[in-house]
């Protein structure tokens, strides 16, 4: 008996909330806002490396802590979708559902990587 295999093609999109970015630029100045954005993205990228290792080694307490640390950074720079998916990952760790954790963590990493790629294309913080 032959089983049919479904191939999934994720279509997540990552975007920066323009209101948040404009608020940072307006409140702190363009240069400071750009610095905050760059530092947050660098920190998120570094944490993604840790998260992959923590997941692979099964270190769920460290994984939870690393993902939880990204949530306020993502909110600060307008990555509200990434922050919400991060909350979902934390919930999956807390409930101990390995299948949901694997799927949600993949979505979290994919969304973050898309946001970083988008940022590499250039974000205009001028008002």
C-alpha cells in the first residue's frame, strides 16, 4: 500500500510595524533608532544560534529562556508577529508538546530570518 505524502510550502510573511519604527525614530532620533534596530537584530540572530543548539540538545529550560528574551526585543522594533510566535513557542515548551514545539519553533526561526533578510534590504527610518 502506497501512502500519499504531503509537501507543505509555508507562506509566512515577516514585517516591521511602521508605526513602531516611526515612533522610535521620532522619539529617539533616526541615528539612535537605527542603532537600536541593528543591535536588536544582531542579538536576535545570535540568540537564534543558541536556540537551535538548545533545541537540538533538548535543553528546554534554556530554549524557553532564549526565546522569551527575544519577545521584548521583537516588540520594541516592531516585529509583533515574531513576538507572538515567540509567546507560542514558550507555551509549547510549558505544555511539553514536542510536535507543537517543533512546528512552532520552525515558524519562529523562519519568521525571524525573513525579518532579518527584509532588514538587510534596508529599512527607512527617516520621517
